[in-house]
C-alpha cells in the first residue's frame, strides 16, 4: 500500500497558546481590516452501546444519565441493531437517540439533534448544534461503491462547519487475537483457542487482518475528508474499529498485554497517520506504557453476559478511536476514558494503569456497554461574534 505523504501543518505559536482558554480572542490569520477568531471548546463523545443497550437492565436510563452528566457537543454511537426491525425497535438508533433527546430536553431545556444510518450495522450521532447536512453516505472505491461502515453528518459549530464521521467495523478477522492464542473469528480458526499456540509472525497477522478490508474504510475516509477539507470543513472520525493501533503494538509493549513479542503495523492507524490524521487520545497520552488506554473489554458488574471472548488471554486493547484531520484551526485539549475502573484480564477483573483525571466513571454507578467510551475536548477556532 503506497501512502500519500501529507506535508506537516505549520501552526502559529500564539494560536497554540490561545487554546489554553475558552473563548479567547486572537488573530490567527491575515485579513483585510480587523479579523478575530474565537477559540471555543467542543466536547466529543464516542461509545459502542453494545447491541443497542439490551445487555443491561434499564440500559436506556443508564445512557440517558451518562449523557446528561457529560452534555457533549457531539456524540457518536455504534452497534445499534438494523433500522426497521420491529423486533428490536427499542434497541434501534431512532428509538434510543429520541429517548435520550427527550430526556435531556426535559431535564435541561437543551434540544439535541440526531442522525443515523444503517449499513453494515447502524451508527448514530447526537449534536447540540445545528445539523447542516443530514446523514450522508460516503462513496467507496471498493466494489460496493458505497462505504458500508461509516457515514457523514455536518454540524455548524458557531459558524465553523465540522464533518463528523460515525463508524463501526467488521468484528471478524480480529487478528490481534492470534498472538494471544485465539482465533480471529474467521475460517479456519473461528473464535477457538489455537491448538498450536499463539501466532506471533507479524506478516501473517497483517495478512489475516487485511482480509477484513478495514483498509478500504480508511482509504474511503481519506478520500472524502479531502473533499470536505477543500470546502473549509474540519473533519472528525470516531468509532469502534475492531482493530488496535500500531502506536500501541510497539517494541516497548511487545511483551505486555498478550502481545507475546508481536510488533504489528495495524492497517487503519498506519494509513491514517501517514495521511494527515491524528489519534486524539495519543495526542494527550503519547506513551502506551504509561497510558495504555484500554477500551475493551471492561468489567461490567451489571451485564447479563460476559464482556470478554478469550477467557485465558489478556485481550485488553484500545480499539475505540477518535481521529481528526490536522488543521491549524483545530487542536486537542484533553482526552478522557468514560466507563468502569476495571477491565478484564484472563477472564478476571483487572485494574489497568490510568492517570489522574484520565477516567470518568459511570454517573449512576452502572455502565451500559462492554466498551469504555472516549470523551475528547477540542479547541476550535470559530468566527468571532
């Protein structure tokens, strides 16, 4: 795969300094006459809602309370059942998002907007800000012609248009299980424990991973983001990708967390970072040894079924992401995990390394997912008003 090289963006020092404050006015670009932009904070929440909240009693109430506590500017969700299936109506994106909107409006008077789109799984978006472009499919250079794993919504954030991509990804060819001694979900392995032990050859791991065609997802994202950027829009992509990051599978971590010596150039993160994207969490926490940032599997004391799939392995990984296209008008100010304090290691509850202030625990003491969520605070230069 030949990656296009994107020139690094040069950012003025005064602009970076301005991001340490909310609504700080600063000149950041040449113009005729007086020209001021305002730096505003946009909070972005990403969460896999685990089969439409059905694995937790009162899952809708749990999600509502968490959203009420966070009040994000934008939220992206994945793993709703497909639209139009009457048997799962209360787990559908339309139902869940509307219930959340009505609850928050009743409590606060703040009205959220929503979009959703089906495909290979259904994703949804909530926004406190006006939606200027509804749920839009994204073209694919693959055989389908349309990208099935994410869609685009455009919101108006104080006069700055932001393209939001809500995503999920195929869960089989989950090749990070191979070095952990389990199958990747596809033939000939299935999800069974490997009879010949872990597969640690990175070329073989990558060969299995690319069969999941996640790289097509990254290519289509890059193509669409280039078009949106040309329109002056900022671009944020979020979802459960069902694949780790190459930033986390390094020589420094090769003997930790079930990697068993494997150093893997995972396809999506490698492609996106080579093409002008940034991993929001790693912008704040660059060292995976100090901050592994595990998002799955969490230990959920209230779930109706196990959250883990490989009971004899340390399968903890960071597979939920918020990426953004580099732009001098956009910077990450903070990133936090949202969810339980404990994850699962070899089938048992385990406490992983978390820095002070890195984790927001469930508002009600109950959690609605097998994943942790991710809350990212961006600083965005908007038109001064």
